[in-house]
């Protein structure tokens, strides 16, 4: 079976981990000419594409970084066309090779590096026949997974003098099929020299060739790509290995049909993997890698199948006025994942993404009726649309709109008198427009709900305008001697916080009355900050009172954290604050200041949300959510369609 098979079997028994493969990017600033730099950049990008096509995991570095920091011991470094090395890089490569590293050079091979393998500096090799070098034939190369031939279409290649211990592999053919007097690849114990560039080769062909050369020096690559057993297939997204997943699912089969379905999928993955290894031994590397890759996909899908679904809950997603691609594609993907509500923002206090008789157009609206597009696409796929009005915020407003608001004194002021991009709720005109905008949304468009976001003060720093002072003094029944210090931290601070809460609660009541007059059946909700006990003071957002007074159909606390434990603590507190009022919890895998967290954390937070509320909403609709999260969630978490709860219009 060959020496490579013995080492492959041994490594498979030890567990499959990929070798560290690095592609060293040629630094353009040290190349001999702009043309050489351009060719080097092309060779680098083509090499990366080829490795991706061959499913070879790799990282990139550069000549300059290699000269400064060296290369990791035991790795495989690829130099796609590094004609000139950085100062000090040759010494770093020598240390790397002596410490067990392996290198692959293409076409360019610095003389000092060639000498490390006992080879001479490369020199040009002329084609013996017209047509130059069209193909590199590798039949009989004894490299596992090596293609029989690859197209190269090179006008010139190099040759070297090498000792007998260096293997010579591959024959070039002209376009007429005549052999050329040049070797395709020299295989020294620690260094491979490919004598031509591969930029003309199909990335899949080039990738298979490079994978074979990498596997020659690091057989662990094959054990990673085609694991020997289900014990070596891993780690998976949610399990240490396929074997561990099988054991866990087998033990849980009594929990329900979703576990039985997941266990069957894991068994199918095991069967596919069992067929892959013999194919590799028989020389069908592409088929073996594809089968093993399919087994990994099936195993990970089995993990996601094991999450239980639910037959009644809100499954929502927050969105902007624009979809990652088109609203047609987004709605189709969300419906396929069995989500049921979309919350797109379509207006703020100073901008609209639809033709409004109340609000001016948004700065980037381009004259489109985004709300009509959203409704058309989402309703076609059975999704409800709860249009989002970003309450007191002036986001997306045109410059002239903002200037007009500032000139008319309708913006909030900080305690230092600085204008904020928020409208003041003490202004009768601001209140009138917000109420009219909410009424227009539900009267003019067939929205399925209205959600208020940014329905708050930005912080303790708003609002301290003269109008707020007059309204507060009327609320207090006396004049305030110290403004604004006396109401920020002085004796009237608590009364001022009560005043701000009443300003927003009263405005919400006006909005609710207007919406009910236009369409009594439309649910009204709010996206709210998580810590009600604190934020009701800091931001005036008294959402628990709003629920208790029946001003909201449900609230969506934005529990944006990557910690499942903290998320659980928040939901328990919010449930105790809200009593039996409906809550749909916000989960933020793409929220600001949180950072992306993996789908398994999303799934765990969904399970927590189910225990405490009527549903959950993901922040927010973007390409990554559609590609990464939706396919995983719909395998189990949203496997069954869910009825909307009554609070959300179900």
C-alpha cells in the first residue's frame, strides 16, 4: 500500500487535526518591477483560491512578516511566486526547515533556499517544440490524491541541478502532446520546487495538485480531510466528535421524535464516512474528500436537528429598510426557516422610507417606497410585517431637515445646551407629527403591527430645553430655582425623572389612541432596554408601566449579550417585573458592542426565551444571519411552523 498509507493510518489513530498551512504573500514593494509585482499578486490570489477549492485549511502571511517573526515549526509554507525575499527572510526559512517545517516554492526559488536542499539556483528551460508548456502530466507520481495532469499553459519554466535523493516528478507536454525536456516538480526531503506557475490552471485542478504535495509532507492533512472513523470526525459545531454525538443522541432517543430524527441523520453521516476512507486508499481522493465533507455536514445537521421546535411563538427578526440582497430573497429565506414576523424600521422622527405626508424623505431613500416593497415580498411568503418607527431619534434625516428642526427649537438639549439629534417630546409639534406618522403607517399601509423603537431619552442628558423647564415647572406646581443642575442631581431630580416618564407615557397613549382609531386590531409593541429598573430613570422608558396600562400589546426587551447565563438572568427579572404581560425577548448575535456569537448560543438563548415569554426576535437581518444562522435554526429550533401568539396578531 506504500509508505504514505502506513503514516496515514497511524495519524488517523491519533486523531485528525489539520497541519498548519501558510501561504506567504509576495510583498509588492520589494519586487523587481510593477509587472512582476502584478504577476506575484495574481499567483498569490490564485493559490488561495486553489486551496479553498481543495478544502485545504490555510492562513496567510507575507514576506515582511516572515522576515520579522518567522514561520511556525512543523507547518507547511507555500511561496506562490516570491521572486525576491525580504531582508532576513532566507535565514528565517532556514530555521523553519531545520525545525521540521516544509516549504513549497513555485517557479521562483531563491538561490540560498535552493542550496538548503542541495539544489542549484533555477535557470530557464527552453521548450523543445513549439507550443511551449501546455500540460503537466503527473501519472505515476505516487502522490496520494494527485491528479493525472493539470493544464499550465506556461511559456517558460525553470530547471535545477539536484542530488539523486531529490525526486523528479512530472513531465511537460506541448500543445501537440510532445514531451518537453523539463521536470515539473522536485521533491526534496524538506522542500518542493514546482518549476512553473499555476495561474493558468483551473483552481480545482491546481488545488488537488497542491493538496497532494502538502499531503506528501504532512499526511495529517488527509486524516483531517478524510477521518478514519467517527471518533476522528470532529470537533463538530456542537459536539467533540461524531462518535460522541451518536452516543448522546442514542441516550436521548426517548425525549421525542426530533431526537430520533437527529440520531438517524448521525447514523447516515457515520455510514458515509465509512465509505470515504476506502475510496481514498483506492486513489479516488476527490470522491473521498467529497463524501467525508458530506458526512461532516450531515453530522452537524444532526446536532441541530436535536433542538426541539415549538408550535406557538413569535419568531422575529429586526431589519433595516433595506435587505442584504433583495426583500424577495430575504423574505423567501426567512419563510423557509419558518420565521413569522419581520420588524423593519421604515421611519424615524425626522425621516421616512416611504412617501409620507407627515415626515420628510430619508437621506438615502432614493425616492423608493421601501415599505411597499417590504410588505409585498413578506406577505407573498406569509410573513407578518410590524413596521418600526424609531420614535424620538432623527437618524437618517437629511441635513436640511436637521437644520430646520434645530432652527425651530424642536431638538433635545443637553444640560450644557448642546443640541442632540433627537426631537423633544415636550414640543407639541413633535408630538403631533409622531402621532400622525404612526396613524399614517397603519392607515395607509397593510402593516400587521407597529413597533416603537428609540422611544426614550438618549440618557440622563436630555432634555433641558426651555420648553421642558416650563412643562416640568407646571408638572411640579412651582418654579425650579436651579436649572438644569437642580433637576439632574439636586432635590428635584426624582421629580424630573417622573416628569420625563410621564412625557413618554402620555405620548405613547396619544399614539395608541390614534392607531386604534385607524385600525383597532393592529398590535403595538416597543423595543426596550433590558434593565427596566435602571433605564426607567436614565431614559424615561417605563415599559413595565406601559404594559400594565395596556398601552402595548407586548414588549421586546433587547437582551443583547453573548452570555447565556446573563441572558437567563435578564429574562427572569423581566418576567418578574412584567408579571403576566406578553414579552418577546431580543437576541443579538450581530448587535453593536456585543460582537458576533455562534448559532449555538442563539439556540440556547431561544430555549431560555421560550421558558419566559411569548417569542423572540433576532438582531438583525443581514447576510451572515441568512447564511449562518437560519439554516441551522430551521433544522430543529424552527423545524415546525409556529402560530403567532394573540398578542402579536395571531
